C-alpha cells in the first residue's frame, strides 16, 4: 500500500505547474526561464495589470532565440506550444512607456504555466471521445505512467552520458599522467648526462 501511495505521489512531484506573480517596473524587462523535456505540451495563461500610457510586450523563446509565442501590447491571454527538443525556454515581459520611469506605478503580472499531463484538458478529451469518468481517469493515469517512464529514460540517458564523460576524462588524465612522467624521466636523464659531460669537461670528475 505504501508503494502504491508513493507511486501516486511521484507524478505530482514530476509534473510541473509554474505559477507566479510579480511587479514589473516601467521601461524594464524581466525574463523567467525553465527547462522542459522534448515533445511536451506547454500551456500558459497571463494577466497584466493595466497602466495608462504603458505598453507591455510578451515573448517566449528557446535557447536558439526561436520565437514560440509573441504578443505586443499584451493585457490578458493564453498560449500553447509543443517542445521539439529538451531545451531552456524563456518567458520575457517588457514594459515600455514614453512617460519615463518614476511616474507610473509598477505593473502587476500574473503568469500560470503548465506542461506535461497537467497541461492537457481531459474534460475536452472526454467530450470529443465520449469517455466515461472512469475512462478519463484511466487515460490520465496512463499519461502519468508514460510521463514517469519518459522521465526515468531521460535520467538513465543522462547518467550514461555522464558516465561516458567521466570515463573519457579519466582515460585522458591517465594518458596525460603517463606522458608527464615520461617527460620528467627523460628530463632527469638528460640532466644527469649533461652534468656528467659538464663536470668531465671541467675535469671535476673522471
């Protein structure tokens, strides 16, 4: 029973619900970053407090500066996209006003992001596929199980990559150590012969 409870709690720890509220000063830019796996649905909802003579732009990009979502003079809305690769994604809010800073209060921004199973609308899926409540819950558990398997597979892949990197580094360090020892032995041998010839030339030794 304890194992079943741990298994049911694990998806809650793995799936991400990113919700935050903050104040954005006038004529400033604030970005939020998050790493997300490949082929993951990401949905979000935002709401920006209204301020006179202030224009706030929203832009979502990946590490290659590809624009996934962009909205000028944003006030309230939703966005959704599916990741093509494991990457770092950046959500940026930029406030612009001709009035200058110090004259207009900061804007309150609310951002709610979900990805993975949490981003799916199972009520809509139930309506489209005409699923019963139990079937919907089974579908959700199936998606959670698949998400767990994918996460473990990714962690295993990263562990293998780190292990290969460590083994490669250890091999290079070993070869470098052997090369350094050979250089030291060669240098010491050269010094011995050089000093021997020098002392013989000075007739200090026979």
